[in-house]
């Protein structure tokens, strides 16, 4: 099961990196809003959380037993 978790986590991290790259290509300054109102802000946050979930899957279970 750990092997499948690792590969699933890797897929999540790679897709999150693709989402992050796409969100960085969206306009950040030319929208007339502040930085937190830009169209690429929320997808960047979602991509970061998705990559954290993927990293959590890739780490072994015993690494989280102490937490």
C-alpha cells in the first residue's frame, strides 16, 4: 500500500506544480485590484495545499506517528 501512496502523492505534487505554474501565468498586477484580488492568487493557494497533501502521502506513515 505504501508504494501506491507514494505514486499517488507524486502525481498530486506534479499536478500541483502544473497548477502553480499556470496560476503564475495569470495576471497579478494589471487587474486593477490589490495583490490579494488577482486572478492567480486563489489557484496558487490551492496548488500549495494540494502539494502539501501529496507530500504527506509520499512520506512514510511512521514519520507522522510522533505528531
